[in-house]
C-alpha cells in the first residue's frame, strides 16, 4: 500500500502537470488572439493580411487545446 508521502507526491506531480498544460494552453491562446487582432487591424488599414500567420497560431492553439 502506498504511503501518505507517495500519494501526496503523485498528487503534487499531477497538479504540476495540469498547471503546465494550462500555461501552454494560455500561451498559445494569447498568440492566437494577438495574431487575430493584428490581422483585423491590418485589414482595417487595407493592408495585406498574411493568413498563414493566423492559421499557424490557430493550429497551434487547437493542437494544444485538443491535448487538454
């Protein structure tokens, strides 16, 4: 039977893994929001928009979100 310390250690590792996952998810979400905002602002200025940048940010966020 696992000791209290072993159970506590597993719980702490699981919590840290969850924190890491959410940190990565927030990072990719932030990058996606920035790319989207920049694309909208460029379109408003009638400048060309690099759709690949927005698509890359969206795909990175979607990939990270699907791992959640």
